[in-house]
């Protein structure tokens, strides 16, 4: 019995008296998802993998973005097709303003008092331009609707505005004037061509009730405004 106690005591004494440090065991590093995926060997071809991904419902973000853009553009083209006659009238009126501007500019240059002829003409022209832009903004919802066509029209209108800002009695004698008018006609040609393509595109559906609905909404808004004015009065 004493021997047993002695052995235990000695053993405990050695243990307690020992100045050794307990080694820390580092946690085993876990592999990332990408590392695990790399370890998995897939014998399928790229085409088979792509097919499997599509069947699983996966859609490439870039392809999804392109599909959304295409769908939006189609909707905008259908917006134009629904109002195709008015868009064609707008393009015709635009061309008419450019043609008239060219002829009138020659008249100022030939007039006895070019400045006086220009001043008399320009006031009426400003009103015509203002009316044109108002009509187009109502048609296109302030230039927002129309997709790619709206961008083409917007570029042409900015060019026209630049020409209008430089008008003067002797403008017809400047070389850039004829070039600017030529550029405008080229842009209007592009607008006409796009309108023709939209009109003939059978994949586009025109909403025949759109304009009727818009008129009905306008009447309701007018009634609401009238009631509000009467109440305020």
C-alpha cells in the first residue's frame, strides 16, 4: 500500500512540477467551395455543361441583360408602331421646316434690308419651332419613348437647334449652313427608314386602343383639374 502511494505521489509530483507547455493544435483548414469544385472531375463537354446549366435554370447575367434590353426595345418599337402615322407626320413636318429654312435664308440675302427681312421672319419661325417641339414631346412623352429611334430623332433635333441658334441675315452665304442642312436631311432620311422598318415589322404589335385610352385619360385629367379649380375658387 505504501509503495502504491509513493508511486502516485512521485508521479503527481513530477507532473505538477513540470514546466512544459501544452502544444496548441491548429484547426484543420477547410477548403473553399471553388477548391472543392476544382477537385470534382466532370467529364462532360462544354456544350453538355452549358445544356445542364440551362436545364437547371441557370442564366448567364450577360445574356439575361441582353434579353431584357431586347425586350425593352421591342416594347418601344411597338409604342412607335401604335402611333406610326403621327411619327411619319412628325418626320414630314421636320423635313418641311428644313426645306423652308433653306429657301427663306436665300430671301434674306437677296433682300434690300436683310436684317429687317430676317427680324420679321424669325418671330414666326420661333413659334413654328416651339409648336413642333411641343407636338413631338406630347407624341414621345418628352422624348423618353421610342427606344433607338428616339435617340436618332434626338440627335437630329439637337443639330436643328444648333442651326437655329446660328441663324442670321447672311447665314445662307456660309459654307457650313448648306452642310448642316444636308446633315439634317440625312438624319431625317434615317428616321423615315426606321419608321418604315417598324411599320413593316410583323413581329411588332400595335395597340389599337392606346390612343383611345390616352384620350380618355386626358379627359379624366381635365375633369379633375376643372373640379380642383372650382373647389379652389
